[in-house]
């Protein structure tokens, strides 16, 4: 399956953050494709890999962190072509 190319607003919506937060993440090293006139695009797979690399392990993750990790896994599964419902059930032990 082809990788999804996202605009900053599409990525912000997927990650449930604001566009200024996306801009801040780019300043922190989030990989993006720079286009003419300052426009940016993001490859979903690279974005998820970058976010995954920044996850800090904790003894007991906060509920927000756990939900964010689940959402990243759902998006990863979508990019790789696995049905999200199947992945969600598999994580709960169902077949």
C-alpha cells in the first residue's frame, strides 16, 4: 500500500493536535517534505516512526499516553493495510 501524504492540517487532525503544535514538532525534528513557498507535507509512516521513537517508557503510563500509543498502532496498521478492527481485537486476545 502506498504511504499517505498529509498536509499539516490533516496530520494535526489525525493526531488530535493543533497546526501550531505540528509546526513545533517540525522544529523538534519531525520529518517533512518542504515544498515551494514554505508548504510542508508529511509521510504518515515516517511521522509515526518518529513519534514512536520519542515515546518515553514509564513504569505506569498515563491514560493519555496509553491512548496515544493505541492510536499510533491503529494508524500504523491502517498504513500497512491491516483492518483496524482486526488489530484492536487481536490486542484484546480475541481471534
